[in-house]
């Protein structure tokens, strides 16, 4: 599903060139469940943004479902995101003035799906996430766990093939965090490719494949147990 070939992302900071991603090679098969770990500044978020087509590489190539993405324009990238990718963020990023239902429905509206078609899709997601009695509430009327479930609902209502989660339990208590990660794992069991960026080793260990990043490189990959020579 995903292949990165010598992917680089560099930023100019003052008179220094920072290599946020440094010649990454990575393959992810459809339906995999990966965690990405590493210290702050290791490139985790940059990798997530790249996989989510929110940023473009400085060099190298990213293939998504056999489509080379690096030279696509913004309209084409937006179409791919809408077709294939869902996002779950630590800070939820819900729209405050919209209800839980309206937040979940938003991607369908942006995709131009007619109201009669949207309603059953949203109803199904709301029921799945046990949000029926909270659907008409605004985000500030929901608990952290409920807000994250709304964010997950918004991410999956378009039935994406790839779900990218950036510290999805970071703002939650342990009980809510466990519920959220178990929900994400259920979605993976149903066929969604799941990638979770986390600082929490316990969550990282739950994944079937664990990547560890250092200095913009993949230092280890539990799929093959090889360790790159960092700094070589």
C-alpha cells in the first residue's frame, strides 16, 4: 500500500539545514498495524505529515496505492487524502460551533455527498462509537474520551484505507486512553491500515510492528529486526 524510496525532508533553520527525514526507505502493507516511536525531533511527526500528504518531500518518492505522489498538485493530493486517509490527532481538532454529529458529517459535506446519503453513514458511525446520546452536544460538552471518539468518527466516516493517529491518547486518562486504542485496534482488525505515533511504550508495544526513529532515520524496525547505522 505504501512505499517510501529515499525520502528526505529538509528545513532551513537560520544558517543550518535540518534533515527531518533522511533518506527513508519503508514499505507498509495493506492492513498492517504500526507504531512509530522516538525522542522529540526524531522525525515522527514529519513522517506522519508526509504519509498523510500534508507535506511534500525535499527528495525521494512516496508511493500510495501505486501512485507516485511527490509531483502531484494540491488538488490531486486533496483527492487522494479524501479517498484513502483518515487522521486522528492528540488535540482532537473538532470545530467548536458544530455538534458531534456535524463534526463527524463534515468530511461527507466537503466530498459533496448528498444529505440523504450522508445521514445513514453518520448514524452508523455514531452508533458504532456509542455516541448516540451525545450526538447533539458541542465539543465543550463532551469528555476527552468522547471528543476523541468524535474525532475518530470524523476520520472513518469516509471509510479510509489508512488511519494515521498522532498521540491519540496523549490528552486522555488511562481508562479513556485504553478505550480509544482498543477502538483503533478494532478498526485495524476490520482491515484499516493503522499507524500510531506515540511516546507511550505500552501503546507502542501493542502494535504488530514497531518503528523507532532517531535523527530522521528509522533506527529499528521490528518487522526485520535490522538496525540502521545512525550517523554513518
